[in-house]
């Protein structure tokens, strides 16, 4: 099955490949969460589904998309509603755009927490923008992060209270048999030194952030 794209209302950079013609054709479904519709219109993207309470998007909703409306007094964020819809449709790979930045920083935190929710449902949810964010668990085994021939920062954070790192290799500052704790950001702004970095953890949840150096 193809991937599902979810577009939220945060910062969505006008950069390759997101602004490349045909990029969005590769998704099996595109869902906009409330003011993510503004981002979609800016990129000329036609959503299949729109979700939210529409307290942020105040224009006319698209006629050619399924609308899943809620009230503002709800437990789920608009983006979590969209993620739950994607999971309901059977998608196991979800890419979330416009999930960071904007005026509401609390939504950036909420969207990172939503990555954990998706993982618990057996789904791979990545956040894409100027950086790429993903969550790694012990069940993932040895995970490779490729540089793609570019200079890449790789940051590793403990989402859980701690994570047990068997190894972090292929980076400027490698780690072996290391206990990383949530209260000490030792894993920020490391660098992939070759074609790839490899990370294996034995407990906890790690947040991985990949960012171009240039």
C-alpha cells in the first residue's frame, strides 16, 4: 500500500522535494488537518480528506474532499484525528507535513507525541519539513540513516526516561553501550561522517532528527 500524507497548519518550507511537480502524486491518500488546508492550497495540493474543528481554517471547505468535522471541545488534536483516520484506512506508513513551528509551539510537542501514538498502533509516522523526525524503538533493530551524499546532522534524544544505546556508529561522536537519559541532551547535533549512520537501542524510545547542514 502507498503512503498517506497528512498536512497540518505549521511551517511547511517551500523547498525540494515538497514543491516538486508530481511529488504528491506518490501518496495513496492526502489528509489535511484544519489549517493545513492553507498549506495545501499554497502548494496546489488537492486533499482527499479534511479533518478538524475548523476554528483555524475559516474559508470554504473543498467540495471534492471528504470532510470529517468535530467540535473545538474535544480530546484529539486535529492532527491526531487525521492520523487516526489514516490508520483506520489501513495505512502503515504516514508522513506528516506542517507539523512544526507556527505560532502554536504546543502543537509541535503534541505532534511529536502523536508519533508515539502511531508507533503504538503499529505504524511508522515521520515528520517532514526542514528536518526529518522519526521515532526508533528496540523492535526496529539496527536502523540505518543515510546521508544521501549530503552533510547531515543527526540528533538522538531520549523520548522515554532513558534509552539503552547498543551503538551509534558512522557519526562524528559515536556511542557504544551507553545509557542516554531524557534530562541530558548529549545526542544533539552529531554528524554523519560517511554514507550512513547506524543506531541500535535495547530499551526505551529514541527521537531521531536529521537536518541538512547547508
